[in-house]
């Protein structure tokens, strides 16, 4: 029986299955990615301002 604290092979999961994985590290990484995706980066901000 696999250890419940062990992550499954993430490359084998589609997005719907990935959403159902309950793991504290994965949850933290996904929360960080959601936060960062909502914020413009400085590089993109400078690029957009050039136009």
C-alpha cells in the first residue's frame, strides 16, 4: 500500500485528477502559482509599457 504522504506521479494525471490530490506540499505550490499568475511580472510590465 502506498504511503498517503507520498505524491503520485504527477505527469500521469490530467488537470481534473490533479485537482483532487490532497497533499500539503502540492497544495502550497499550487496556491503560490495561483497567486503569482495573478500578478504582473516586472519584465512583462516593462515590455508592455514599451508599446
